[in-house]
């Protein structure tokens, strides 16, 4: 892939390149950066430190004599690359995280007087960036929202989506904390006009119907008063923060932080979101939830604030976004409506099989609730049987190397049951990783589907400025409000048809977009780790998710585990399945050890059931006679695309080949 050049693209407009996975987006961009001769600072943000190490190695391979050097920027809690896993970049990284969570400046309050500062690997890393120009800095996505990298950025490149990571949900707090916080300052006579505004905010949330909260607040004050109150709150809360410095030991610092009970971040976030939603025209908030009476504490309503983190590192720098499964909607809300978009799509060179009739949820495969207790008295035993059936099918696939992807807990359950040539990984840990590109096949078991409340928390942050009210699952009339809704969608098939399946959906478009970024996009990201564009690959989807993948064969899960399981397993392995006892045991001896076993399967399975199975899988019936053997004709089921080649790849060279009448 080459980097597109378009003079019409403004240098100040963020540019999103949505290109099929495996085309070489990252390599092309790194090659372009290696050609830069000016002394500028380029920052590349990637999903993980593993990917950062990959990118650094790839860049060093592409470097020219004049290319700027590359450096991986590691956070305080990352491993020190010179000392292995035993030593972190910062010896006090845990207390540093606590200070940051409290909303305090780590550099000023902890690092300035820290006794380890002069020997600190993290500080030496900062110093190397402060005083050098002309380099490529590679860091993780989290640094987009931090002020950690101490240098001005001339070009920012973000590899893979940051949309989900950009949203933050603060812990619920009682609305009277605004009054409690203000009362201390009022005793000193410092509140002034801000007290009236903060009292209005309290009254708007604490009384009346939830659905009229924003309208009530507009009737009591103006937006400029909200801004003034927020500035006042930032100043007074900062003055009330606990005093700490790096000369104190970690226990002392933690004790002071725990005793402060600080609500600075969520309270200030509350006022920020009120500002953002003020001119929406709605009567209620989208990004601020008022919880029901059952969640009240001491008679006080609780509120939950959902917000988008500010892309601090992106300030003033041109931005290039690289993603294979990008959401234009979410990226425009994060980076602005000026975001420009280019798309490059290439069909996969893959034979894809997908099962239907079973969703393969984490609960069904594990049999336990999140707290570890059984779902039902028999759920764990049932789950163990399902795990074994899944593993048996995976182990029976004839591939020299195979990648299995699943939810993390499912991956851990399947690992001991899988053969040695099978490697595993889990969702949310493989984006951008090239370590599996030599695997011949990928098997995707289940999907990553968070609770509807978690999805709504992210979506509410993105819906803050929308004119339309946020439509929660609990707001939809005449519908059960305990879970996602169900809808019929179609799996895109290679033959131009669609196979209908029932999936979970959310009624609000932004929430549905968020869920698809977590569920559907993650499946696409996962299976494309085996690079099925430049290489012929096999992909098996054990789920009922409708992802952006063209499927060659759709088969009900029960056909893989019922009485015709051996026929199904044979069909999964290749392009042809003989329908003759002698040939069946010759081609698939591990499935049919003898001709007698094969004859038994043929006799006990109705012919109509076998015909139905293979037709659903896209097979057709043929007759053939082997080359240089007896003159006997055999029957076989073969893949519809190039059937003779599929047959000979499985059984060997044939002398006679002909299609059978339907």
C-alpha cells in the first residue's frame, strides 16, 4: 500500500484512512516518516507496548541514513526494557497512579522532591525528549489524553481506533456534595455569585422529574454563570486538595489521599458536561444520568457523569488516523466535524465458515457468573461439555498452524484442551499485532459483548451535544428493559444470498455504533490477524454476529455436534467429502477408522439429512474415477467454486469427473 497524496486535503483537518486490514497501512506510513529529512517530532500512538515494539522494529528496518531516530515512550508502570520485568520505569509507579487518580499533578507533587529522581529511568526518558529534536516517538493510545510527552508535536499519527478509550464514566456521587463542598468556602466569604449557581444546579437535580432537569436549570441561571461557577469550583477544590510531596513515603501519601475523599474530578466534569449540553435544545441531559430512588444515599439523588477525554496531545498538530474498522460517526465527534475520510476496501482471500443457531456467549462456555458462582446447578458441567466439543472441532481442523480467538476467560478455559499446533489470543489484545500472520487459519469463538449499561455509558459521552434525547433501553415503551433488543440481520454470503440470524441490538444509533465497535469490529480485527488478503486462509466463525465478512459456508452448530458430526467435520476441513465407505476412510482415517465405521454412518444417517447438510455448506454432488486405478466410480460432495480442483486437492488426481444431476 502507498500513502495517498491529495492536495485537496487540508493540513489542519484530521484525516482518517479506513483501509482493509493487512494492506500495509502502518508500514506505508512508517516508510513515509523514514523519508522525512527535517528536524520535526512525529508521534505514533498504537494500542499497546507490544505493538509499539513491533512498530519500532519495522521503522528501524525501513530507516534511511538520514532518517530520524525512533524511541518507544513508556509510562511509569511499564517494564524497564534494560532491566526486564522485575523493574518498572518508575520505582513509585503505584503511588504515582494514585496521585493521578486524585486529580493531582504527579510531576509537581511527587516527582519534584522524590529521592529517586536523579536515578529514575522514567525521568531520564523525559529529559531525552526535552532536549532533542527530530525523532519518531512511539507510545500507547493512553498518551493521547495525557500531558506526559514533554515536547511539541509536529505530526500525530494514531494507529487503530481510540474511540472507546476516549470515553470515561465517573463513579456515582450524591448531588448534595456540591453544597457540601461549597459550604466550607462560604464560611470564609469566598463563594459570592457562584453559590447561587451551584445551589441552582443542586435544586435542578435534587427535585422534580428527571426528564426536565436541564430545562429547570436553564430557567434558573445562564450558561455564563455555569462557566463562572466551574472556574470557581476548580480553584476552591484545588485549594482543598491534600498536601503531599515526593519526600513523604508511599504509605503517608496514600493515607492523605484516602482521607481527603476528593470529588474534584467528577464535580468539575459535571459542570463541564452542563456547559456542553446547554445549547442542545433538549429538556434533559444525555451525558449526565440521575439515578432512581433505589440508588439514593441518605435521601439524596445520585448522579453519574459520562464524558469524553480531551485529546491533549493533538492540540495544534496535524492528525492522521489509521484504522481498518473505523467509525466515522465516533471519530467526528472526538476529533471534530472537519475530519476527512478516505476508504480502501479489498475482499479477503479466505474460505469463511460461520455457524448459526448458537451465540457462544461467555456464560454458556464458562457456566459461571462474573462472581464465579454457577449460573444453574448444571451449568458448569454443561459448559465443560461444550468446551470439549469446541476443542474437538478445532483440533480436527487440518491446518499446520491455527489461531483461536475468544473472550479472555474462554481462551483460558479452552487452552488446556487444544492441540500443540494451536495458538490462542483474546479479544481487545490483538489489534495491530502481526505475530499471527503466518497462521493458516483463524477460529473465532463467541464475541465480546458488554452489558447494555456499559455501552450506554460510552454512548452517552458521545451524545452530549446531540439535539435528540438519548434513548436508553429502559426508556423504550412496551419493551422488556432487562437486556438488549433482538433483531434479524443477514450474514453476507459468497453466493450473493444472505442467511438471517437473530442478534442483540441497541435502539439508540450511537449506542449501536459503540457496540459494533466493541463486538463486530473486534471480530474483524481478530480474524484478520492471519492476514487473509495476501495469503489464502481459512476462517471459522463460531458465533452469530453479522460482521463485515463475506462467508462462503453457513452451517447450524447442531449439525456439527449431532448424529452427522463426522460428515460436518470432514466438510470443515477441505473442499471435498467422498460419499463412499472406502474413500471416506482413505481420505479421513481419523474420522472413519475403517470402511465398516463409514458404512455405519451412511446407513444410520438419512440421505436427505446429508443432502441438506452439504447444500447448506455450498457443496454440490459429483462423480469421479481415480487416475491409474480400477474403473470404479465414486460419489463425492465438493465445494461449488472450482469443484474439480477442490476434489483433486482432497482425493488426488482423477481420470473422470462429472457433475451429478440435482
